[in-house]
C-alpha cells in the first residue's frame, strides 16, 4: 500500500521566526506621539526632524526619539536675596509659567529646561531689582507692582525666546525687606557679587549668553558695579 505523507498544520519554526522578526520590525518602525508632545527623531544619534502628534514611521533599530512636552509648565522661584539700586537687601520670590515654542532649538541647545528657566529667572530678578530703589521695591501699590512684573516678564521673555521658550506669565509674589535666608546659607551667600557670578557662569555654561549680547552686557555691568562698591569698602 502506498502511504500519503501527513500534512502538518500550523507554522513551522522558520515561519515563526520570520513572523516574530516582522512583528519586531513593525514595532520598531511605528512611533505614536501624544497630542501634547513632539518627539525629536535622531538616526545614528544624528538629529533628523520633529515627529508631530499621531502615528509616525521611522527607520527601525537605528532611530531614537526624545519627547518634548509642549504644554505650559509652572515653575516656582524660591525666595532669594537681591540688592536694590540703593544697596538694600530684599528677599523676593516669583512664579513663572512658560512653554516650549521651538522643540528643535530646546533639544539642541538646552540641557535642562527647568534649570535653565530657573537660573535665568533668578538672574532677571536681580537685574530688575538692581535698577529700582528700596522704597519702590516695597511699594505695595498695584500700579508699581504691575510695573515691576511687566519689567520682569519682558526681560525674562526676551531671554527665554533665545532658548526656544515663551513666558506665558511671570509675577513677583512677595517682596520682604532684609534677608530671610537660612542663616546657615547666609554666610555662604553674603557677597552680592557671588550671587551674580554664579548666575553668570550658569548662563554661560548653558550657551545662553553667546546668543544674547544685551543681557550679557547687563550682567557684566551689574557685576562690575557691585565689585567696585565692594573694593571701595
């Protein structure tokens, strides 16, 4: 009798391997970007483009993506001591709302967004209050406070624009005469120029000053002014 070979059902080993490879390739090729984000696409660690919200197809295995949140972010600026034009110390704190407007620039030029905005806000507060007298700084009239907030926001928005960010809202919340810093920290931060020098170095390290000569000149001029006053003591 002739015997017929049995037909084996299902997939063989080769077919299963091919199927698994196809599944992995498809999985690696598809990027689903949420509505509130943009993804930075790099191929072999080289920047290529931004992926917009929705389904995107990329080269498998050699592509990497980095999410950039496009929503408005809130940042509290901790209380800090600043020096007014008449050399009086005041302690101020502020709140800043900002958002990314140029995800490509943020990815390529900013290492830590929150830290960059925080340092820039602190530096801007020192510049703003360094241009007004103590009486004006402590003036509780709404008109004066609006003027200070407007100056703070304009200076800050000009700086963050160079970083691919936009300030939605910025407000000085409280101004207290004298220093209310922790005594343990006050000794380490007693020299005003140390504050400014730290901010200046932080901004330079972030690659910001090289792109904004106007703020660079303000920082340097303010630093030199305080340094001359200390040398005269």
